């Protein structure tokens, strides 16, 4: 049965979501997209039309809405008849959009943890500070809410669940995200600079020996030799999925590693040391009040503008270690994506592509009933196999290496 979709947001990830919803509108029905800036929504829909992405004739409509206004979002859900809301707006709007879904009964899907503009890197488990507080209400009202259904968080949570299901006991989960692409700019972030920098300026929380531990950013790094992209330096970072995986698998060490080049680290360090990554307002000599982080964001390239010239590949995966049949066992579950392929298909770069395809797969599973949980779930709490089946078909195939990195490489379902 078709289920109409409302997409919240109009950035690079929203563009991918719109294209993929259009390509699968035999399942997802009417497609609506909304953000504060109507022209951005209209530009995305025009790109969908230019690519001829619609699988069949159907509704494709843009709207203006302030996603921080829960009542306005609820009214739009009712006006559009949306049964599924895919929230790919800034992480600051998660709770207002979730509240609107709970009020109207629409299913809610997001791709990142909620953030408070005045706080950075909150105490773990972060989800407990916001989304999980609504879990009982979702269950009471029978509202499906799937949290963190992008790639990381999202697909990597499903990778963890898939690997753990192969084992008798899990000991550790290491999530590794390497972008070996080149956008040709002096310096740019692959997604919203404000969210990007906030992610790396606070404490790095990770789960080890069944307790939360702390590091500083760039304090812990190691070389990872991943499929296709080869050896790359990655550093332990705080990340959304660590908070839910540590809660659902408390017996396992859970760490997140992200690849960074020396140039990024140097620029980041200078900006941070100058105070330019602060979220706290300052006054200029002219008496103007500005937030340094927002000024830096305004000076940097729009992540969506990187797409036309982006080359290279990404590799994101989970190295999961445990015990099977009384012996040590490990598996690497991963995906490789290509920036140029993503641009040719949907007009976005690979980072946006990997983040935007999975929530559409999740929406399709909600529409089919397979993931229509009628309560709040993180991705690792849902069956990963139907998720992988759709991802294989719509652009993000899953592969495994049995025995860990460098082991026997095959498709997940071989």
C-alpha cells in the first residue's frame, strides 16, 4: 500500500531523499518537501524532474514551513496527508518534528541525534536527553519513530546487528568512516559546517569496559586499511550511534573512527584556537552580536556546491569482534560509494548520497509494514536483512569480509 511522504529539509541530503523517493513512488506515493526557504525546495524538485526520476506519475510538491514550529509541521502533515515524515533538516528541529508526528500519527524517520543550539557534545547516552524521553508516548499512541536512519548513524547500526547475529557473543564494535574523495576546494565540510564542527569540538565519548570513557578530539588515531580506499588515518570521534549501540550492547566496547587528513586537522585547530568555532555569541567593535561558528559557516562553501567536481570513493563499515562456536570470530561489514556516480544519478556528492538513501529504504520498510514498529526504535533494534535487500537495489550494496579486514569478501547474502 502506498504511503505519502513529507521530506523536511532542503540541503544536499534532502536532494538525495527526494530523488530516491521519486524513483520509488510506486511504494511511497505522493512526495512533499518543505523547509523555511521555498525556493530551495522547488530547486530540488526541478532537479528530480530534470533527471526524470519519477517512477510513475504522481504528486511532487514544495512547501514552506518553519520546522521549529511543531504546530506548523503538524498542520502541514495533515494538509499533505503524509503518513511518513523523513526529517533531514538540521538536527536542531528533531524534537519539534517528532512532536508533530506524535500528534498526527505519522511515522517519523531521522538521520541524526537531536541537538540543542546552546549545547555541544552532551552527556551520554545522548539519546536519553531528548528522543528516548518520547519512547513511551510513541508506544502509547502506536507511532513509529525510527531514529538515526542515515548511514552513520543508521546503516552502521544495522551492520552491527547483522554481525552480532552471526555470533554467540560480541566483544567490540569499531565503526570506521573513510572519505577518500577530493572536492578540489582549499577547505570545506561535506555536510552542514555548523553541525560538522560542533561534532568535533567537544569531548569524545566512547564505551569501553562497560563504562563511558573520554578523549579529546584527535587524541587517539590509527591507520585502517579498508577495501578499495586503502590505508587511511582515522581518529576516534564522538558520534550518535555509539550512544545507542552501547545501550543495546553494553557488553561490547563501542568506538567510532573517522578519517581526517592533516590539512583538515590544521585548519580545524587554528579555527578552534582562535575561538571561531564557538557557538557562544560575541560582540564586534561595531556593537554587532555574532556567533563565530555561524560566521565561519557563512564563509565556507555550501556542501551541496561540492558535488559537481567531487571525485573518489568512500568506505564506511563495522569491524565487529566476538565469539562463535567457542572461538574468536570477527567480521567487517561495509559499503563503498563513489562521489561521481552519486552526482551523475542525483546531483549530490557521495556523503549526501550515503546519508540520503538509507532513510528512503527505511520509509519503504515502514510502508510495507516490515519496519512499522508502532513505537520508537533505533536501527539496530530492527531486522537488518530487509534493509540491506532494499539498499542493495537502490544504490548502497552491503558487503562482508569474514575473518575481519582482509578476509573472505562477499555480498552479505551469499
